[in-house]
C-alpha cells in the first residue's frame, strides 16, 4: 500500500486540473487521510462542500474525517451530520452513489 495513496493524490491533482471534476477532490481527500494527513484532508473536503450537488458526499466525508482525529471536534461532527441529513432529501443519485 505504501506509495499508492500518494499516487492517487497525484492522479487526482492532474485530472482535476484538466477536467475540473469535483469528485476527484473527494478521492484526494480520502488519500490524504489514508496517508495520515487528516487535517489536510479536511481542508481539501471543506473547499468543495458547497459545490453544487456535492454537499452530501463531502459532508459525509468531513464527518468521518473529524471523527478520526485524535481530539474529535464534536461540534464539527454534529454540524456535518446535520448538513448530511439536510442534503440527503434533495441529493441527486450520483451524489448518493458517491457517498456510499
């Protein structure tokens, strides 16, 4: 596994520059988390949580990332869980699939 998450980050960066595909930022954030850079993963995900139709997957990811920190930010987890439940009602199918 060593080095694979770094490669995933590199590929996501390259493809995101070319296609501006927002879900790539989610995969990059996950790769950052898997490498132990959870704070950077949170920053990456926060930059996209407000993008159109991407609130549900990014709110879910942010809740997960915040729960994984050594000192859990309960307010942030609560806020992201609330946002996730609000987004769930009107999220398109592709957002729901990405969240799963």
